[in-house]
C-alpha cells in the first residue's frame, strides 16, 4: 500500500536542510519511498495536505513519564529540594499508576508531534513489579516508539546520597533486572518500536560501583547508557565534596564518556568539558523548560552545536515541566539560547533540527529523525490555516515561534497515530480520567 501526501511544505531535516515548499512525500508501507516537488508519482492513495508543514516526527531524548502523576509540586524549589519533597511521594508508585502516567505522557507527546520517546525510569519501590512493562504496554497501545530504560539508585541518604534509604536497590538486583528486560524487550536494528537503555540516575544517587557495572553490562548487551549530569551548581559542589572532581571529570574517570552515552541537562559545562564531549562522541539531552523551572540555568547549546556535540531535546519529567509537549520544547530551546547568547544564538530551523535529527542522533538511530528515502515514515503534519500562523510569511519559522501547536496528523512507521488532531488508538478523555484517579492516590 502506497500513500502520497501532497501539497505541503516538506521539511526534510536531511544533511543539506532540503525543503520543498510545494512538495510531496510518498510512503510505502513503513518507509519513505520518495519525496520532492513537481510531478507527483502514482500511489494507491493520495492525501491532500492543503499547504500544511510536514516535518519528521519529533524525538524526545529525556523524560520521566511517571512524574505526570505529581505535577505542580514544590513550585519554588531548586533541584535538590524538589527531589527531597517528591522522592517519598514517588515511592508509592506501582504498575497500575505507571501505566496511567505513561499513557498520559505519551498521549501528550504524540499530540505535540512526537513519534519516539526515551523514558528515564529509576524509581523501583521494593516489592513492586512490572513498571517498565507497563509503560511499554502504553507505548504499544498508542503506537509510538519508546526507548525505555532500566534506571537505578543505590546510594541512599544514610550513605551520603540524596534518595531515601527505602528507595534504593541492591546492585545485583539492578543488573539482573537489566539483563532480563533487555532479553524480553529490546529490539535491535532499523524500525525498532521498543528498545532499552541502561540509565543509573545521577552522581548523587548512585555509587561508583553501580555506575561501572552498569556500563559493563550495557556494553556487553549492546545497549546505550544514560544519566543526569551537570544540571545544577549544587551538583557540582556535591561531586567536588564527595569525589574531589567535577561531574564530567567523575564520568570520565568511570569510563562513561563515549559514543554509546548521552547525558541529560549538561547546563554547567566548561569549554574543555564541551570538547571532551565532542571528542568522545558523548551526547546531550537539552531540557530547557525543566532547567528554567528549577532555576538551574541555561545549557550552552550554541557552543555544544558549534563544537560538534550530538544534541537533542528532552521534555524531562512533567513534575519539573508540567507539560509533555516536545514542539514547545523546540521553541523553548530557541528562546533560552537567545536569552543566554543573543538573538543570533539559534535559528528556528536549528531548533527544529535539535528536536528531530538531533534527537535521533542522540539515541543512536539513523532510521528516524529526517525524511529521506529508506527511512521510517515518521511524519508530523502541521496545519497552517490556524489563527496563530495567519500572516506568517515563513510557515516553518512561524510554526516554531508560535508554538505550542497540536499536530494535525502523525504517522509512525507509516501508521496513523494522530488524525484530525485526535488520537487514533485511544480516547483522550478516558486517559485523562484514569490519570486523575491514579494521581489522587499520591495526594492522600
């Protein structure tokens, strides 16, 4: 079955930054077969786009889906204060709550044009099972791609860590669960719908040994590595006191810099540390809204991009963002970069590229992130006949500057996930109702 999407402004995000202002995309099964402008190829079905902007599906490189259960908490707190308030609340999570939270976050993301989601889950209360399986189930039902993670914390408050002692795990249990989940869930190769990453939480919640063992098992199993890093000045002071070095120096000492690694935030990096990331191939998940919400600062995105560091965007947990909207994060990346480095710091198209091709590169995926023949048909279609784009001479820049927008049509591997600005495979009202019921359990 071939489908021709025609009469749109096609933004490919390929190496050359090619755009087709009056173009078409031919989809054959799950792949992009061809694209261009001018004479249209034959197809089994033709979909008229009516001047809509078509971009690759957005790629989210850092999230905590479970946190949709606890929005708008610790409203004026810094990171460490925010975590100390919420750790005991998150300790109540179970598979039922995780499923409701994941459906909510994934539905929000899909409606914002996101087709691939990395989720960093590191809270595993004792005796609770099936948490990762619950979020994978939610992703499969909605039709989006997910890179789940087996996160971990083993450095409790009694030993100088941040999380409460009843929320940390034993190293052997973490490694065994990582291996089990990888065997049951991880799909290698192009077109993968479900993948697994290994993701110890952070330098202030994980021991040196767990960081090292996590890297070893990830590399043995062929999985990527992820952690939080250099998010706040307090984290840097913590690492200096505990380890006698900066967070980046600590990661380098552990053997954690490399092309199979990406780190969330990286707000506080020196010029030399940016070079270390570039030379090692280490990636960055930039989370502008979360960093601003917690007063952590603004990551040096212009310097990272100019230094040839892989950079993608992350919504981060809804408890530090309150909105799972990746197109809005594209706009936030643009504005925060300009707030830091001036009006020429980032263009609208560069910001969009961070949310598409950049995110794919961070996740180590060369089958998504751009619209090119042979790549997955992950397409986001954005209407341009809406009020907020009226008068926009450049509809691509207009899309970014006036975000957020609800996507009109979203395809993942050629299959409809959103159509007519509504979820295809689930009922948005029912998801919200279930979410509210589960969230009430965390306020009692």
